């Protein structure tokens, strides 16, 4: 009896650890990315950032030389002061942003990152009825995780028959309650679907109940389902981290885009860079909105257990595709608007400076 009690306590403890580990891994991942951002954009100690800023300055120098050879002489001969003034606007901007190891650009990137991350977090506080996105996601995820741990618990009875099956089944009632309580404590509220699942399993106290209720079929799992869950969670984790890596990598290309913006291209690379950077936050926003809305629908329809695998598919496959497609369309429109507005402002500023210079001369 003592050996059996120790085994039950150990099994329940492992299940509770699994529930808490999922939350801790998520928190550690966020903290690790924040640390990487802080170290990467340290303008005094980050060798990577300093090297990229130097490369951006080299590209800017090459661009200035190219402009001087191709258009500078022509502008001077025409005595077009507005065009001459326009030639000096971008070099001054680049000097401001890339001087002192690109401190202004680094601070600008960190500011955009902070604003974007804050907005992504604020999305989770959106309330639909009496429930926020964060509450709904917590309910769905913890219900799914709790169910999976309870399945593991009862699957230890698989292969047993007769009284051995009944004894094993009844011995899991208390550990299952502990898993439920731990999940609800982590959630900060009741998990109704998980409660019904545990109660139904606990109500089967004899061989006839287990057989008639087909409870064994609910927890004696196929070996394929855990593998599917593992793969889908891995894909979803990879998407979230790839998005963070894309944000960081795009931010690091800032000095290069700034240096190349002197070239007489149809669109300034710096605007393409900025829109690309902001569009990645758009992907995060879209992903959280879609996932949050679906989680609310699932909770309100009490479908947490029914949509277990389906919701994982949605998290890992469908919502990332939808978020990327929406952000891509919005990013293209945003780039066109910024490019057109900036060109108009630059023309107005250069014309004004040219007129002033002409009067002085």
C-alpha cells in the first residue's frame, strides 16, 4: 500500500511539474529574447552592431561618391539650388543616425521594438464579453495540457484486466484531482471542461462503469496522438521564435538600408526596411488577434477538449499563414503611402532651401 501511494504521488508530481514547466519555458524564452536585444543593440559593446554601422557608413560614402560623379556636376552647372539642397538632406540624416556607433538609429530601433511589443501584449487584454484573449488562451491551453497529463496518468492502467484494471483505475482518482487543482491554480479560475473530464473518469468505479462509459477509450491513447501534439507544438514554438529572429535580423539591417538610401533609387531602402520591420509586428498582432478570438469561441462553446488537436493545428499552421498574408498586404500599402509622402516632403523642403539659398546668393 505504501509503495502504491509513493508511486501515485510521484506520478502526480511529475504531471504537475510538466504543467508548470510549459509556463516557465515560455517566460524564459521571452526573457532570453529581451536579453539578446539588449546585448545586440548596445552601441558601446556590441561588436556586431558596430561592424554593421561601419559597413553602413562605407556604403553611404560610396553612394555619395556615386552621386557626386553622376549628378553633382550637372546640378552645379544648372545652378539648381533646390536639387543641390536635396542632395545634402539625406547625407545629413545618415550622419545623425549613424554617428557615435549608430546610437540614434539603435535607440530608434529599440523604441519601435518597445512600442510594438507593448501593443502585442495589449492585444491579449482585449475583452470579448466577460473574457479577455489572455484568459481564453490560458483556459484552452491549460485544459489541453491537464487532459494530456491525465491521459498519461490513466494510460498506466492499459493492458490490465478485471480487478487489476479496476484497482488501477480507482487509484488514479486522487492524482487526477491534484492535476486539475494545479491547472486551475495556474489558470486563476475554474476549468469547467477539465472538471467534467475528471469527474466522469472518477465516477467509473467498477469494471461495468469503465466498459459502459467507454472511459478506457478516452484515456488509453493511440501512440500517434502524442506524436502529433509534440510536432504541432514544436511547429508553433518554431514560428514564434522565427518571428522574433526575423525581427532582430531585420533590425540589424537598419545601418545598411540607411547607407544605401543615398542612391537615386525609385524607393529609398530605409523605407522598405522600416515597413518590413513594422510589418513583422503586424504579423505578431494579427497572429495574437486571430488566436485570441478562436480561443474565446472555443471556451464559450465548452469545446476545449473536443478541439484539442484542431486548436493545435490552428496555432501551428492556419493562423500563422493568415497573419502573414494579412500583414503582407498591409505592409505593401504602408510602404507606398510612406514613400509617396516622404518624396513630397523632401521635394518641398529642398525647394524651400533652394529658394533661400538663391536669394542669399
